[in-house]
C-alpha cells in the first residue's frame, strides 16, 4: 500500500487517518560528522529551516462540493471560494462525510530567506487556511503560491523575512548506499530526526509515472510529508512524499521526489502559479518479442500505440498499430513515454518517428496540454467513485444536496463530482453538479449501478437521464463530440 503523509487531527476521524508520507531535512553544507558527534552538527544547522505546515480544512463530502460548484455558476458570492479550492487542487477532503472543520499537519522547508517554503500538495489539499509553525514556536499565516498535482509539490509564502534557507541540489549527487537524513514532525510529536541510506534510484511508481523517485530506508511516518531529504553535506536531494506500508507505519520503504524535479516545478509555480506539460492523447504498450516479430521488427523497441483520443493532439498524426520510436530525436520506450511527453512544451510542433505498416515515417505533431488528473481518493479522502468508461466521478446524494441543485422531487440519484476533459461524459455536455437518476429506464441509486457501463460509441451510446437546474433531460453519451 502506498500512502502519502500528513496527520489529520479531527478526533472522530483520527483512527482512520490514511495519508502518509515523509519529511526529511538537512542543513547548509557541513563537513561529514565524526563518529563521536554523529549527525548532531548537521541537525543543528538545518533544524531552523524545517517547519510544520498547519492546515485548517473544510470537511465536506464530494456531493456537497459538487453541489456548491454547480450552484456557484449562478451565485457570484460563491464563486470566489470555489475558485480558491480549484486552483489549490482542493476539490475534496479526507474523511468525506461531515461538514465540521478539521485540521491536518505536514512538514515543509524554507528555500529562500524571504519566506518561500516547499511542501507536498497533498499536505495543503483541502485547505481553508494554511499556517506555518517555525522551529521557535512562532506561527505565521501562509499563502499558497501554487500547487502541482502531477508531482505533488506545493509552494507556500510567508511574510516573515530573514529565514534560514536550505539549498536545493540534485539527486545525481547521491548514489545507492550514501547516507541521508530526514527531519519532520511525525504524528505531531515535534521535530524528529531519522537517518538512513539511499536504497535505490529512479523508482517509478504505478500512480506516479512522471517521477523517478529516490528510495530511502530513513524512517518516515505521518506528519513527515513535505520535508527535505538531505545528503550529509546539507544539500536537499529530494522531498519525501510517499511510503510503502502494509501496516500503516514505517517499514523502511520511503520515496522522495528528486530535488531537480522540485526545482523545476518551484520555478514554474513561482512564475505562473501552475505547471504546464505536454500531452499526446494516446495509449501504448511495450512490444513483446512476439509482437515485434508479428510487426516485422528485428527486436522489440519503442512504444506500440493501442489507442488514440478522437479529439486529442495525436488524432490524424498517429494511428493504432504505430510503433512510436522517437519524439524530437529522443528515443522512446514504453516506460519513458510519459516522462518525455510531459516535458514537451504545449503548442510546440515536434517531429515523431514511427514504424507504420512495416515502413519508417516521420510525422509532425502539435503537442497538447496534459489534463489535470482526476482527484485521487487515496490522497484526498474523497468518497466518490470514478466511472472509467464515461471518465467521470459520481457520489451519492442527500436531500439537502438535491435541494441545492433543484432536484428535491427526485428520490435519489448520483451527483457528478468530476469530469475528465475530452472524456465521453464531458463531450456529451455533462457538468459537475448534474444529478444522474437513470441509466436508460433503470433507476440509478448507487455508484455500482454505473460501474459496469460499457464504453460508449456512436453505434452503442450510453443513455443517461440527468437533472440540471431543476429540469430532467436524457443525454446520449457517444464518446464523440456532437455535430455542430
């Protein structure tokens, strides 16, 4: 089980807190510690740069938030709060159900003396307000400069000046077996130091295909998320973010976002408040030896295209069955395809080398923008359900929710909580806040009623009855945009 890590301090939910990660710390460059002093000189130097991030959360369920977003379209007074959550990636909160205010904590570290602080995005997800507690005990309000869902990095700013800062280095400066330390605030106990080694490099996790993580055995637990992982010379080599744990506690399998990735994201967040990445709009698989033989290839190489989004950037340039070999003269494999495309500049024109029908071809493709990923229930605590064939999220409703979206006469139904851009649901015109009441003529009462829906096509559309602004209407989802 992969868990990200902050501590949620709502008493009723404390026993169910699930977000775990790691925080690690380091100091300005110092000489390697002697056997007698250990890491003490290093810790004394870096401790003033490590902070605790305190988050006040609004605890609302997925349905409540979807209803709020829907009603805000016609309510100017509600727009500001909704936009603030959307820009911060704060669509949902851990715990889901209630509406009581809660709090959570994580870690962070100062990267610039004028008050710029790095932490994890999932630490501040769901934030109604954010404060930073300095090592001297002083608490100051913090502003979210920007947050990036893909790398799970957030940038905060505090008005307090002359803060001791740590230096973002590069993960290339450490090798497997090198010593590292982590400092954070596990379980809210206070600043805690752990030490270990770099266990592995370039770990790619299934849920994070864009990052080559550093792996460490330094103990990290809840409340450590967002802290730095440092080499013994005091350089930040990573930001601890995830642990693998079958038990809920540290078992020595922690993962840190490489410092060079963090530095690139921080620069974009400070300049633009967001990070734009390239996007092809294709699905692919790794060719096997048998597939390579069937395609007339001497050896399995490249990435075999298995699907092309009908309205995606690659439509018309790539086709199913192409073997993508190079992007802008950079060799492609199935494993590096996501990383290569994410680093491309949206709207740029890039040459692709493909093998098609046994012949090599070069095609030009205009790079698109990577859509934001759907909210991760493991990270946000969201209680909605992702319906993959329709590429939308749904959640159960209450009488209050149906009253807010002018569907009080309906006896049930599921509210749409999120939509993937260019997905079948979005192409059909569905919106967050729509109430889905029927699949054809069958009432929809539970998310399981939609889980087995087949992928829609123009020949076999999925027929949904929805209620929007008090008006019921049937919508045929075909997977393609409607004719003008």
